[in-house]
C-alpha cells in the first residue's frame, strides 16, 4: 500500500504552507502530495485565510521546488476550466516536474464557491456531460501523435484542427476518476482513468463501488487489474490519547467520529486500520491532512505507520 498526503488549502493555507508540507512529505518518503481544487472554505470552524489558491498555479511552483514526490489534484472541477486550456496547463506542469503529475477530474459539486466567484453551475446531468467530454478532450489531446490534429464535436465543447500541443513528459499522464455514482462514474473510470478513487466512505461501500468499476471495465473489454483502486481518509494519529484529542480538536472533529470514518488513533491502531483497507482492495490511501502547520504529524505517520506497511 502507498500512502499519499492530501491537503485542503481552501480551509486556510498559503503557498508557503503547501510548500512546507510537500517538502516534508517528500523527505519522509510519502508517495505523493495532492491538493483539492476549491475556491472557498467549508464550515465555520476555519477562517479560510489567506484565501483560496489555484490548484495548477501552486502545483507548478511545487514542481520546481521538489524533485521526486508525485503531485496532483483530488479533484479538479470540470466547471472551472476549459478542457483545452486544462490540457495545456497540466502538460506544462508535467514538464516542469520532470513527469510527476497526475490529474484528478470530477464534475464539481460546491455551489457556494461558484456563486462567490461567478462560475456557472449547471445541473448535475449537464455537469456529468461536461466531465465526460473533458475527459475525452484532455486524454485525446495528449495522445494525438505529434504532427497530427485533434478534433472534437460535442454538445458542450468543439475543437477543430487542434495541434494538440504541448505533449506531456509522461505518456500517458495518470488520470484519476472517483465518486460513488452507481452507473456513470464506473463507466467513466473504466474508459478514461488509470486510477479509481472512492473517498471518505465505509469499506463496504468502497468494495461495492470498486466491483462496479471492475464490471464496467469488463463490459468494454478492459482488464480491471489495469486500474489502481484508492481511497481518501482523514488522518488523526497521536502517540497517546491526549495527542489524538488535540489533533482532532485542531480540525474541529470528534475523536470517536474520526475513529469510525478516518485513520485515527495510535500508530499501531493506524497500521491496523490501513491493513484492513488494504485487505479490502485499497492500493493507495490519500491521508487528508487538515492542519498544515502540524508537520510533526507527518513525521509520526512516516516513522511509526508508513514504515510498518
């Protein structure tokens, strides 16, 4: 099992906070550093200061200030960016990182941030239509042979005679599709993704959704084993009960709730929890780190949890 660090900077973090976590995670041997793609905080327990940051602008900076850790989004909102421009941005950052980026792409869901920043928020059905076209366009642009052109005539996007440049360093860039929808999401993952992610759910729901993705793969003749299966869980690990309680309080959560829904407890309890997820089929776990100032949390998990997996 690979452990990745997943951050939510819209809750209150600047670029330097992200840089400190990414560099520490890299030094400690975590597999990847990921960030969310949101433009407004969630909940009243945080200030959200200094304010939102753009996912690919910050990842571009991190690409130049790190050297080995993989970098990505969990997940970009299809409502935020034109897919042609997104393909260019991600390919640029892939070059800047030496081929270390991954793209998570979803339909978008948070109405408040769209209203706050004047971003259109169409109905759910249209958002999924746009997501499917964006996946087709982004992967199509990247995979078009050099010297050829790419065309797409869809309901929401039309590209004509695109030179399909620049090409990323990786071929292909890993694409992550996730979520709990019973039909559309598994079909999109089977057709476009290299990784399927089912975040913040019970193991039973994770297993059931992964089974749907495997069935969707088989329906189009794809080997279900060619996908990586992953989850995301809140991280709250402490050396003793007092430290666990302090870390839970710092992110506005209750210890017992985190024990049920996250990776919470002593290092030994965290190892046991993650082994259970591995047995359920999770090959990667994105550990959601909500207090980005608590770098000791990373040190503890690396030395006392990750080292035993």
